[in-house]
């Protein structure tokens, strides 16, 4: 539902994604931009984001669109090149038909682009940016769980497991440096000794040297980006016995393929991730509907080594479209200032979102500490599955 003075019928219309009766967008088409890696080592991120966004846009278009306009997706490949990401952001803000941009993914790329959005009053939503303060922005919103709250939730969990020390293996980029700062600041609060931050390089053939320096750590936090798979592989090679932990990227089958048996018992902090929980009756309604739609249209990603499966989509990207549509319906406008104000006033329950997480971004964040879960990987004769092990507050 939406906060404010909308009637019950109007709020229901938003959650059911109606065609915006009673107002006009002033055009036949509303464009949503997507800037993300579509080629290269991390192209899977772009593919998953595109698929989920298209599924949510299809739902809205089939219901009549927004203000009489149909949604259209415009994609630009960042190719893991910050220069291309900035170029694409400049292109998007110059297109008056583009009313919201998703991306560019990855913190360093967004940091290089966010001023462009702010200066040009372009609404943007970020499902692939883990660091930074969105509360200082007017037009930027984050639909991903921020790394600082995920780190805090993970440290709380490790304390309950009597873990005494932790190390970090991460890229030497904006996210890695931020993760180092989060752990350094919060580890003492949870009784953990922070051993060190091992900075990886893009040209590393193996992460074994980093693992050897942290062999005595009770837990190791690994990257949620592509390089984290190398750390998992090195941990398996080193026969590491501690806890392998991360943020939401550890849900990906890439990690299971790299880690093999070591992935049993590995844990990750994330928002609502229920696909590998076998009892579908426990899934949130909106999440289940979105996952089933993604699976029907695009299929599943299956790890060639592990056989583990995940939807070929990422619901937190679809949440951006859900929030945009709800804000437009509430404001009855696609004016950027009205959209930004309406977006910050949203209150959509977790049963009605693609991710299964409530969208209540008064501070421009879709996620808060209470929205974060801890999941543990395990495997039996039927394959890989997760169990929720979130500590009770």
C-alpha cells in the first residue's frame, strides 16, 4: 500500500499495477534505462537484471501501462568499464523519454555517475551498489541491501557461533575498502578480532596466498563480486576449516561450483532469498509470482559442477520498476521532482513486491537491518538447499 491520502481503492490499484486511469503520462512510451555489464566476466549480472526488469515491465504493460504509456527498456553495456558507465549515464540523462535509470551497477561505477543524475534531475534506482550514503541524494534510491547492514548482521551471527576472529578477502576497490572499514569498526562490538584485509588483484590466477595469510581466522568474508569465486576455490584447495561468509552474492551458483564441498556450512547475509528453500508454501506471494514468471520466460541458471539452480533473474532489480510504477501512480506524474517525492513516501508491503521485501524508502534505502536474513548452504541427496539461520534479536 502507499502512505499518504490515497483511498483504499487507489492503493489497491497501485499494488495490482493498473494502467494509471485518471492521469496521462503525456506520451505513448516511458523509457527505463539499464546500465550494467552485459559482456565480459560479470555479464551474468546484467542478464539477471534485464530478465527481472522485463518480467515486471511486462506485468505493468499488460495491465495498461502507466498513465496510458507503455514501458520500454533501453540497455547500455558498461562492460565493467567506468568510462563506458559514465558515458551511458550522460546519454540517459540527455534522453527526456528516460524517466528512470537502473545502474550503473558496482559501487565505483555509480560513484562516478551519481553526480550526473543529481545535476540533471534523473531518478535512478540501484540494485547492484553495496556502499555509499543514499540518504544525501534526492534522485537516487537503492534496492540492494547495503553492505554495512549486511556486515553487521553477519557479525551478529558469527558471535552466536562463538567465532573469535575474522579476515577479509576482497578487491582493492571502493567496495572492498568500505567493507574493510565496516568490519574494522563493528568487529569489536561483537567480540571478534579483525585479522586483516587481503586486497585481491584483477589479474590474480589464484587467491591461495591470501587464504594462507588467514588460515587461522575463525571466519573469512569474501567478495560478492566475480572474484569471490576464486577465494572460495582457494579455501577448498587449502582445506580451510573456518566459516566462509559473505553478503548477498554468495547465493549465486558460481560460488557453489568453485567451493564444492566447502560450501556446505557457508553463510551469507541477504534480503529475502527463498528460491533454494524447498517449502514453497513459506515463500512470500509477490516473490513467488515473480520467480515463477522469470523461470517460465527465461529458465534457470544451473551450476555445471554443483548442479545447483537459481532463477535467471534478480528480484531486487524488478523492485526498482515496482517502486517507479507505484510512485508514478501516486504522483500521477513522471516529473522527476514529483517522482522522487512520491518514491520516498512509498510503503509497499513485502507480500506485493518481487523481492519479498517491503519497499519503504523514506531514507532512499529499500533495506534496513531488520530486513536482513542469514542463510546457510547445505546439500543432501536431492541437491543444494538453504536454511535460514538468522539470530533472534
